[in-house]
C-alpha cells in the first residue's frame, strides 16, 4: 500500500475510535461550549462592585456623615455598617465580611476646622490583592475628593479666591495600614492556592482508579468475598487515600511553603483538621465517580472535567461575591472553593475553626452526601457481583 493510503486509513481509524469514546467526545465538543461562557461570565463586569467595608464613626459630626455617604455612593465599595468603635469588627475583618475599616476619629470635624492635623485611618484586609487594590483605590479617591471639597469650601468662607484655595494644604490626611499581606507579596497571595490545586488534581487522578480498577480487572469479587458490608469496603478503600493525601499536604505545608517563607499564623491543629476535611471531601467525590463509572479512563476524564475550572471559580483570585449566581452555585459544589478560602484565612489572618463555620459546613456536606451515594452504588455492585458469582457456581454445578 502507498504511504498516503496507509496514512488515510490510520486517520480514518483514529476518528472512528475517538467517536466511539462517548466521554472523550462529550469533553471535546462540550468543554469549549461550557468553559468558554463560564470563564467569560467570571470577568464580564471587568471590575469589582460593592465590596463591603465598615466605618467606625467616633466623631458623629456632619462632616463624618458626608464622608460615609460619599463612600457608600462609590460603585466599587459598599458601607455594610457604621459603628461607634472597633470592638467586634476584628472577626468580620478576619473572615472577609468586610475588606476595609475606615476610622473617623473623635473630634475629627473640629480638628479639620481648626487645621489641627485631622486624619482618617484605613485598615485594609490585604489577603486578596485584587480586592485590596480595587478597594484601596476607591476609598482613596473618595477621601481625596472630600478633602479637596472641604478645603476649598473652608477657604472660600475665609475669603480666599478659588484658584488659591485649590493650592492650599489638605484639610485632612489619610493613612492606610495593610494587614495579612502588608507587602502585597504575590507569592504569598498565590502559592497557597496553587498548592491546594495541585493536591486536588493529583488526588482526583489517583482516586479515579479506586473502584474502576477493581471492576475492570474483575477483582471486586475479592472484596465481596471478605465482607458484604458496603460501609466497611468504602471505609477501608478510602483510608489509604486519606493518609496519602494528608502526607502530601503536610509536605506542601511544612516543606514547600516554609521553603518560600510563606507565613503560617494559625494554630497548626486547626489547619490540620481543616485540611483533613478537605482531603475527605475530595476523596468522597473521587471515589463516588470511580464507583459509578467502571472504566478507569472514563472515570479519570469525568474527574478532570470537574477539576478543570475549580481554581478560577473558587474565588481565590477573583472574589466569589462578584461572580454571577449560576457560577457561584457551581463553585459551592467544589470542595476546593471552601478549602482555599478558609485555608488562606487560617495561615495569613490566624483565623480559627470558629471563624470558618460556613466553610466547615460545606466541606462536611460535600463529604457526607457523595459518600452516602457511593454506599448506594457499592451496595448495588455487591448485589450484582454476588448474583453473578452464584450464577457461575450454578452453571459449574450443572456441568459437573
């Protein structure tokens, strides 16, 4: 046969083989249609809106009220609450319920009127550099505009021409303090999330074979021969992956992160427990898919479809509250979303488990529900295996 005939036959054969793989075909055709619009929806607004901030108004004067109204009118930020002092705001700052605390001090208006060096202080939650940059810029713009307006208004009342008033010193100053990543270090911002994603990808790849390999190699009967307890089978099959997952994560935590000077401010026992919840949640999803799909290749393909968009929709870089409701719903079904959010708060802000009740609840649900479904799948597999084995024994008995 000629070179071109052989080439053409192999090409046709490959197309034919590919078309018979339903999962690969669905991924090839569906991924661009799914991920393209999904990723486009993430960034369609192109900037952040309504980032929650808190204002501590210790002055209570008219000027302070004007500043608060101006902050709330800015499209990028939203004043979620006005407080008389900072007590009780620490937890909201750590959990990310507010990304900045603007403090208007006592006697602020009087100090402005008498040029006594009035100052507004802003505390920034710098865990997420994207949010920090948008929020600090918005606050700075509002306060600079208010400062210019107050300065011009005050000097005009004193008879100073508008042209000269614009060149006078500020009516008040603004100081910014950044917490949790004060140097805006990109490595501190990004590396913990990337390591979490590596754990997810490796874990799902390995878990794809947990049960599907048993089905392909017809060794599931060996498990059934030892016990009919679906719970015991599931527990024993999961346990090695829990150990390997934690060992891998401990290496990332104490090896890689410390080698690159990533700070770990939280209590280690809390970080370990929270990490174990993540390992269990990833195990439950991986094992459920592996039990439901008796092909190692197809189980791997399905799990990679689940894993592919996880980092972008997790909210680790672009905040989750800025995403459309549909994308948020998808993100909440992926354990990585809740783990990365909580893990960053723990290592950078020193958050404890009591600060992460929402993240812990989601990880527990994403562990229990898939494991429950897996129990039902395995129970059915056990019954089918027993029936098949009994039928084989019956045939062998009749032949003998």
